[in-house]
C-alpha cells in the first residue's frame, strides 16, 4: 500500500513536469524556426467592438495616443470614446468622454433608460471615400484592408477630412498632414494586437 502511494506521488509530479518540459521544448523549436515573411495577401483585417463590454475607461484612446505619438491636446485623437444616454422621453445625449472629465448630461437619473459607451475610430472602409477624393493618392488601401495615409505625399488639402463620414481624421498640427487610425499597421504586420485593443492591454 505504501509503495503504491509513493508511486502515485511520483507520477503526479512527473506528468506535470513532463508537460512543462514539452512546452519549453516547443518554444525553443519555434524560436529556432525562421519566421515566415509577412504577406499582405494572406490577411484581411477588421476590428470588432463589443459595445456591451465597454465600460468607458478610455484606456484604448490613451494607449493609441502613446503608441502613435498623437498630440497631447484633447481634440487630437485617432481613437475616442462616446457615452450615449437614452432617456424615457426618447432623447439621446452623446458625449465625447475622451475630451475631458465626464459631465452629467441628465439631471435626474430616474429618467435614464440606458447608458452605454462606444469606442470610435477609423472604420477602414471597403470603399473609403477618403481614398476617392485624395488628389495626390496619399491615402490608400493596403492589400490586407487597412486604410493608410502617406504623410510624405500628403499636401494637407483636408479633402479626406471632409469626406470621412465618421469624423475619424484630423490635420496634424506639426506635420500639417492628414492623420488617423492606421489599425496599428506597424504592429499587426508583426503579429501583434493593435495598441488600443482591450486584449493587448491585458
């Protein structure tokens, strides 16, 4: 009986250890394997936002600003968060909480039917109007679905800013060129999550 107990103790220790050693061996092998070169034709990017899970923490907007060196002023942003408040009489109040401290748009909380948050950013449209109006082809769509601005080519005419139906573009105060969400293209081509995504912030 004692021998059987000792055997089981050893087995319980051995099997998890074997699993750990196997996973370490796989990681080492993966590091030694040369990484396949990125091919845009193998991807088609899109972003989904589960509105019911957004708590309005605004961390996505902050992470985006830090990652992409967006100007500190509150009215420059590639990502922002809006709070929607629906009241009993059917009115809807919309507030951009990324601009500063939240304000109580409705005095009596008993009149509120529902409140929710919506993160906003470039939708990387399939047929983007911003690309169509750019006179110098500075705005273009990549093969894998991201809409990008070539700041070296952009002349700052603002046509794309006016054409965007989502208000997702602005003129950068330093470069005087159009700027917007790039879907963190510099990250996704390396297999990383966009900086503003909840998953990348843990």
